[in-house]
C-alpha cells in the first residue's frame, strides 16, 4: 500500500479492462478523485482501449506479472467471477482497498472470506451493485423508508434480458456460480434488501430452467430463466423473475414494485433501456412521477468507493451487505452451507 496521505489522490489499478472496467475507469477519471496508475488485462484489444483512456498508466497483460510492493491504494476488479475471491483477498492482504464487480464471489462462503480479509486489513471493500445508486431507486427507497406507503407487504422484481452473456465462462457453473439468477438477480435481490434496510430473509425457493427444461438440484449447466420467492421479516413476500435471451419484445424489462397498505412505488426501465429508469408513486389508477432520465448513474458506486479511499479507505461494515445477498442467493440455489 502507498504511504501517501489520505488527502492525496489515491492511485488505482484496474484488473480487467473490458467494457465494464473501462466504463468505471472513465467515471473515476471524470470525477477526478483518483489517479489510474495500472491497467491489467490478458486481452490486447481491451488493454489497448483502456490505455487510450489512461495514457499515463502502466500496462500489464498478465495478472501473474503484478509486481510486489506496488505503489497503489486500491484495485478495481472486473474479471470473470471465478477469479474475484482470490484476486480480492490477495489485494486486501497486500493492503489495497478493493472495488469488485458483482457478484463479489460465487457463494456465501467465498464472500465471507473476502469480507473477513477486508476487515482484518482495515481496507474499504466495495461491490458494484449499481442499481441502488439510480435516482429512481433512491426515490422509491424514500417512499418506503418514510412510511408513505404504509406497511410494505409485497415486492415484485423483474429483470429479463433479451440477450445472453457473450463469454463462455458465464455458461460454466463452476466458473460463474450460476446463470441469470446470480448475474441479473443479484442486482434485484440487493435492491429489495437495500430499500427495506436489510431485514432477515427466509422461506427462499426457486425454480430454474435452461432452454425451457426445469433443472434439478446441483445442475451441471446454468439456468437461463429463474422464478424465485422469499420472505422478508416481518412478513413481506418477494417474487423475482429473471432471464437471459427472453423474447420480451424489447432489449430488457427491469422493474421493482413495492406494494404497501397506503399505495405502491415502482422503478421501471424506459422503452427497453438498460440505462434509463423512471420511478413512480402509484395511487389506485393514478401514477405520480418521482424520477426520470437523464440520470448518469453507472459509475456512482465506483466514485463513492474511490472517495472513501481518498478519505482513508478504512473498512466499512456496509461490506457485510454483500454477504446477506450471497446467503440469500445460496438459499435460492439450494446450496446451503456448501462452498
């Protein structure tokens, strides 16, 4: 870890410079809080594209070549999910703060180990659960937390993606930890828990499908359609549907509806967009707009983490929220207590 003062700009490395890594890199550069000092990716095209955005950064083609004693303060990880746990722990144990793409790891046991490493090292650990940072999600959360909706007794969550992932590792459960549920559902599970202030969850179950076939326990293929349900204390029922390659008539359907005894609030994407969201408060057949585009939200989680690193980068208990999400996903996958 660098010995520079907390008030100086933290020096960051990027492990993985594909589309999502480069997007977060741009957001951090635009904010100006941090300096991009190192770029690492085994794909030459991705590395060249990132280097064009950060011409002063050192480039490395292989994570194995990362030298010891790097003068870095933090590492942004945007690599395949199977690599997250080991890479995050190694960085934390070396004294670096870590910001990792979702899912943080493939399972609750891996997630716990990473968070424990961050706690021991007293380093800030951030996870890119970015949908909670949209203006629409924040508007819905205010409705719920203020009591304006009364008692929230039901939540409906949807994330249908007309496309599937374009990397082979997504289709290998040993590498990905699962299919559309851990890929897309992670965002929705986190959103519901975050809006409701992370109550206890139980009664979790799911039906998983691959190309229309229902999968049995511990399948050797990933699901492309998931239907799940769980209960949040003291009795809020949550339903979740997510999929890859669904014929939904648009690029994506992304929605979160919170139904209370005095009305409802919802977040929904606009015209199939992955980026544009509205929030509405619903009164019977009427809807009141609470938030709408434009809203440049994609890099907010990364910027928030980088600012915390600039302020000292100490461990924050918020990191344990990622474990709550991972534990619920484990229950939905039926892998209680398994690594």
